[in-house]
C-alpha cells in the first residue's frame, strides 16, 4: 500500500458503501447474540455466510490471500486472523470477530470483541481501553486533522488504561477494495502525517493488549498472537470523512452509543 494513492469517495460512493457497512454491522450484532460457552467458531462462520447470502453480499475475506473463511475469530491470546473451525467456546473466553462484507462492489469492514459467559475484571479494563481507543481515533479523524493525530489519540487512550496497541497491525483506506491507501497507524505524533480530507473512507481498528506489543504468527500460518500470550481486544469501524462531520458507517444510522465509555453488548 502506497500512501499517495488515496481513492477519494463521492457522497454517492459513500451511499453505496454505507449499505455494505450496515450489513457488516448487522452480521456482527447477530453473531454477538450467538456467542456463549459451547458454541463453535465454525458455527459462527456458517451463520455469517448464511446472512450474507440472504442479503446478496459476499464474504470478502474468503479467498483473500488464500484465507479460508468468511470471518476471523481470534480467541484469548490470539490478537488477529484466527481461523474459525471446531473450537468450542469456553466460559470466560474473549473472542474478536472480524468480518469484511462486499455488497454491490463496495466493502465494509468491522470487528468486535465479545466475552463468552463470565466477564472478569481484566476483561473489563481491556474492553474499556480498546473501545475508548477506537472512539478516540474516530473523534480525531476529522477533515483538517492529520493521520498522526489519529494514531496519537489511540495510543494515548490505550496507555491511560495501562494497555498498549499492537503497532504492526494497522487500519487502512477501504472502498471498492478491501485494503486501500492510506495506512492508518495506531501510534503517532500530533500534527504529522497525511492530511485527513473529505472523501476519505478509512478503518479505525487498533488492537489493544494487556501485555507487550510484540507479535508472532502461529504454525497455522494465520493466527497472530502477542509474544507474551496476553489478552487483546479490537473494535474496528469503517468511517467516512465529510467536510464538517465524520460518519461511522458500521454503526446503526442513529448511533447514540458512540459516546459511551464501554462497548455496547448485544
Ligand atoms: N478484516 C481484516 C482487516 O481488518 C483483514 C483480515 S485479512 C484475512 O483488515 F485474510 F486475515 F482475513
Ligand atoms: Co480492516
Ligand atoms: Co476487519
């Protein structure tokens, strides 16, 4: 991804992309309602596929660089790109579900972290840090700001909770392709980086961890874990920058929940 090839969207483009994003949100919400001890990650994947089919969307992740499923299910020490399958959710598991929807040629990308069964004290701190980091990033993403402002807001917010962001995993532009320019870093310096301009559609998707920020990939070739095996969480939204406001495309049309300090549970 080069930084200098940003595809700006018109409001008509955003009109279409919003539909993909709303479908992605509805799927995440439906999957969230199914998450409890005893459910397999493969079942969640099948459910996502069937909702996509029903709404004439396709699973953008399936086949992406050879990825084998419609969703990513990253559990406990797995920070990203966990592959759904036979795994049965256990009480107290923390699971991040990531889905990218393609609808009418446009892409919508969302991820959400859920707890199966019992929520522990550490989970609460992590969820708060992660949710607030994403919201701080979104609030910083306004026309006239710089990409570095977004990264700084995310990093600073995670730090307030004693958490760190996994610096190697980044947000991105998104439109008629899943991954477009620019790269949206989750760290940064105020007033630096590319200007944020109307027409940009970006994902804000910091992965926040209770432990250290260094990563390794497991032998399945996909699962990325933090090297010290600590828990992580992630809330990803697709957002559109307009001249005087920024819209979260992957939330319900009226989204009062974006101002709360804890992720809404479905
Ligand atoms: N949806 C992920 C993102 O937020 C991409 C996952 S790529 C996969 O950018 F191949 F692991 F599925
Ligand atoms: Co993304
Ligand atoms: Co995603």
